[in-house]
C-alpha cells in the first residue's frame, strides 16, 4: 500500500508577494513562509468544505493564535497575502517596543 502522507515539502509556489507557499502532506496543508519563517498554515478541505487558516508567531511577528475558516483555499491564501503585504510594509524593531 502506498504512503498517504509524507512529511517533506512537495511544492513551492513562487509569486511577487513576500509569501512563499509550500505544500505538505500530499496537499492537505499549505504553509506560508515569510523571510524563511513559517507564519501560517491552511488545511483542508474539511468535511464541510471549509479550509482552516492558522496563524503562527515568529521572532519577527507576534500574533495571537487565531483560527479562521474560509470557503476556499484561494480565499484563505488571499487573506494571508493581504496580511503579509501589510506586515511587509511595516518596520518592526523589537527593541523600540521596550522604550
């Protein structure tokens, strides 16, 4: 019997946005990466047809653990791309937040 899931990234989607996409687990998970760090994951479709978008904190971007549901993979990816564009235009310096 064949392998249902593999753990290595299968495909990397390239675009002009600051986000690079990796497909994992035979396409069941799409991982968004910014500056080499994983910032979000999209899994699905779930039995109801929705796609779950989970945001992850990194050293550069601190986010609350949020779970969003979208009706399509494209919609979830567009949400990530939109947020990434906003974050990419911001200058974030952790040391300045302490003063």
